C-alpha cells in the first residue's frame, strides 16, 4: 500500500567528518584519536585509514550537487574538533573556513545544514591530557562548541551535541573496538558521564545565543534487546543488555538518574561512582529541543555465564546485512512507542538508519542495490505509520550519503546510497539514491 508523508517531513542524508573528509593534516588540522588508532597495527581492517577517505574536504561542492540532484531536504555532517582547535586553546580560523563554505553552499541549495559537534574524532592533544576521562574535557568541549556556535550561528538549523555516546564510551573504553581502544569499565562509565555532562553544559550555553529557529539535541544509538527465549535467564540477560546500551544513556538524559539495576551490575567492577558529582544529573537532563535516534537493528540476547555481565548476542531467522545486523523494522516501531511511553514526547528525528551490502558496479555502469531500497522502504513505512499514530517524528537521515570509512571495518562495508570508487574518487548514484529521489519528489512510499 502506498503511503504519503507530510510536506514538511525532512528527508536527509548523514555522514561524519573522519569517515569522509580526508585532508587529515590540511589547513592546520592536528591529529585526532582516530588518525592514531587507524595507524595502530591490527586495529582496522587491512590497515585502512581516513587520510583521504572520500576526499570530501576538496569535493564538497560536487557532493552537495549530488545531494541537490537527489533532492534531499537536509544534510547531517559532523565538525572535526581538531580542525577548529588543533591545540588546546588555539583557535584555527582556516579549519572553520571549510565548514562556513560547506554551510553556505548547503543553504544556497536549500538543504538544511544539520551539524554534529562530536562524532568521535577527539583531538589527540585532548587525549594526551586525559581525554574524556579528565573532567576538564567538559570545559574543552564547551570552548570548542561556543566557538562553533559563534561562527556558524543560525545558518545551521539543527545541532547535535554528541553522536552515540555509547560508542565513544563503552565501545571505545570498555570493549576496545573503537579509538582509543581501552578495556576498562570504570574508565568507560567515567567517559560516558563526562560526555553526557558536556552535552548538558553545551545545551545550556546554546540557549544564551537566542538563535531564532535553530534547535539542539543529542543523537543516541538505541538498539533494542530481545530475549532469545521465554526463560527467566534470557529475559534477565536481555534486560541487562538493554541497560548497557539503552537505559544507561536515556535515563540520565530524560530522568536525571542512572538505572539502579545497572549500578548494581557495574558496581562490582567500578567501585564508587564518585565521578558523578552533585548537580551533574540536573545538568545532563536539561531540556533539549529534540531527540535524535540512530536505529539499525535489534539485538537478540541470551544468558551466558562466560560473559562479564551474563549476556551475549545471538541470532534469529531475520535476514542480515553484511554487518551481520538483523533487519527488523518492527523493532524500530516498538522502540519509538517505548520512548514515547517511558521517556519523552519531544520531537524525534531519525538521525541515522541504513544498511551495508556488498555493492558492485554492474556491467551497465550502475549499482543495483535492491536490498538497500527494501531496507530503507520498510523502515520508512514504519516511521510513517508511527506518525499517523501521533509519534511526531520530524525527519529521517539515511546513513549514509556515500560509502565511507566504516571505522574498524575500514572501507570494506558500504552503507552509501552513493557508491564511491576509492581508486578514482568517482561517485555513482546507486539505485537506492534514484529511488530516494523519486520518493522525496512524490512523498509517497510505495
Ligand atoms: C555511526 C556511524 C556508523 C554507522 C554504521 C553509527 O553507529 O554513527 O558513524 O558508520 O553507525 O555502523
């Protein structure tokens, strides 16, 4: 059945700085922790790195032209902190120049700039001073954010403080799969806390600018956990997994508290939660204008004695992407209903949703990514259905505009609706981009 979206619903695309920009040492940019992590043997698939990536730093006009051809209403990108502050306290106007040009070009094409302040590329200087483990990181982030607000001001319509704090804390400091690759739970929770505190601090400061129609929020990756069976053990395991990836982040932002059950689970490894100071949770839970939800898949969870928190991931019968992520649009539907019931009624943007498949250029020179079209269509249908039920989802950002550096997987996973030939930097619209173009024009999901 064909369904229609509202005229003002935003159809966007998303990327992040380190994954696409390249120009790793240009115009005064200093290294980030990802520059270093990528060069550390064994961390990234085949030693790939973001030195050149999609060369977007030099090709941004061409890329905006592509977006304009597709007809997107908004572009979500992130700002590289070490371009703006290559040293502690040292502002680099040259680095800012790039984002000014980018934002102007977007606005001239009627594409709403949507800027993320932190998509994981922490300046190396900040890391060397303790990074997010050091409570002063909140001050460093504030200085950076204020400068960006001052310079770009209300030419950016949607601001996102942090992208997926779960990844920049737990994946980076406990699981060790993301930069800087530590494996220590106490560190991970301290980092998560300081990141959330920096979010609240910056939202508070943002209000002082009195921008007329610019809004601010945070983007959380919310992967729901489903128990693998009806057994008491699996249900309990799924609840811990839910605390690990969802509640540890939604609760402080919307309830000014960390979940008690998780504090108990973590307590044994962490000791005192003394990195949480008086007043922090009030600041973290300051009112935002919207919530950004990044959704890709669900996790099927079973009890496991061999894992630290007694849960592990397993798989059901759903089809999977090349990330091995199950395709379950219904779980997005239920997730949004849950957020509405348990957390907030504020506007939601789906700030990321998409899928990696083994795309290839066919003999006809095109990329026939039917599976991606199917994935995007099914998720968008759920969103329209949710809106019909009053969910107030204001927009959707497909991840990603183009194939890019998929973190520890290097360039081996392709999420784009635009194909990148990394040898020639040629861009080819995949069938999904052509499908998206048609959808945006007609606003009808078949
Ligand atoms: C991140 C992106 C990433 C995507 C696919 C999200 O976790 O924000 O940077 O490429 O998922 O893994």
